[in-house]
């Protein structure tokens, strides 16, 4: 049986996830399709919150203490196209980090259902 933190380990633990998000978040702020949505956001806070969230969701020893996905994204007017743009940026960051395709897909499968709380139009 696979250990419960298998995905966490495959992502390189807390250090690997932090490194991934330190590359992923600037991609969001530089992506012409969605950068307008991030204009008032704090990139360092986003790296920290995303790292705790992905660490916890992948079975690691972290606790996500940020806001609920629905509340955080409620007033941002996020479309499916915006959501897909973010997924592409995450894939590019995971490629750049040398994360294997199967591991990429497992992380994406974990995040994909969140579109229900994030896409509002
Ligand atoms: C699965 C997809 C996503 C996940 C896991 C996610 C996760 C998060 C997390 C953890 C935070 C920080 C919450 C806090 O500080 O309390 C956040 C904030 C934010 N997210 Fe997302 N998000 C996703 C999709 C998106 C998309 C598609 C957009 C826009 C294109 C977006 C725009 C933002 C913005 C602008 C903030 C900052 C809000 C603020 O500081 O007021 N997110 N997100």
C-alpha cells in the first residue's frame, strides 16, 4: 500500500513545494491573461499559503491556515479560461522543476475539483 504522503514526497517535500511555488507565483503575476486579477495580491503571502495548502493536500505535515477557497476568490470574477491559464502556468512551473508527468497529473487531479469554488462566471 502506498504511504499517505507519497505525493508530498514525490513533490520534494516542503522544500520542493516551496521552490515550485516560488517559480509558479511570479508566472501568474506575469501572465497577460490573468495578471490583472493579481494586481492587489501579495506574492510572498501567496507562495506561503499555496505551499501550506499543497503540502497538506498531498499528505505532508502542514496545516493550511488561509481563507476558504470560495470566500477568497468570490469577488475576483474568475472564469474557466482564467482557471485554465493558471493550470497551464502550474504545468510550466512543474516542467521547469523537472517534476515527472505522473506526479504533475496527481497534483492537478487534487486541485482541479477546486474550480467549483473558484470559478464564478
Ligand atoms: C486550484 C486553483 C487555485 C488554488 C489552489 C488557489 C489557492 C489560493 C490560495 C491558497 C490563496 C491564498 C488565500 C489566503 O491568503 O487566505 C489564493 C489567493 C488568491 N487567488 Fe487563488 N487559487 C486557485 C485559483 C486561482 C485563479 C484561477 C485565480 C485567478 C486567475 C486566483 C487568484 C487569486 C488571487 C488574486 C488571490 C489573492 C486574494 C487576495 O489576496 O485578496 N486563484 N488562492
